[in-house]
């Protein structure tokens, strides 16, 4: 999978609050589909559709264990997304640092907060 399409799939999957909640639960450890569905006021098939999106984005892995399907979080896509975001965080921090230097050179006060 190309990095662009991988990031697209990751961010698309993360756009939904139910899927983010599922990932947050899986960050604590493996869970069955039933355990993942329990806190949501949606049908089991709807939860299953969310899991399919997460699986297609490689954010989770599902394994059959007897009659149960166990889900676990996979970290690679999240690490890739974090690295991509970090690049832009560093860029913007650099931009803000240059702006602060510019303001210092011009004698403009910045980063002052009033106590009003």
C-alpha cells in the first residue's frame, strides 16, 4: 500500500467517533466483537461494519478463536500517521519561532497576557 493511500485510509477510519472509541478500547488489550459492541447503542452488524473499516485501514487485526472473533490494535498505521503529523508540527513550530524572532527584531511585544 502506498503511503498516501495508507494515510487516507487511516484518517478516514479515524474520522468516526465510534471507530476512535473502539481503538481506545483496544489500546487496553484484545477484545471480542461482543465486548467491543457492548458500550454502543448500535446493532452488532453496525459495529461489525466499523470493524471492517478499521481492518481495511490495517488499524486492527481480527483473528478467529473458536467461535469468537478477537480483535487487537495494530500500531503501524498510527505510527505512520503520527510521523506525518509530526512533520507538520515541526514545520509550524519553526514558523512560529521565526515569527517570534521577527517580532523581537521589530520591538513588538508578543506572548504577553493581560490579567484582565
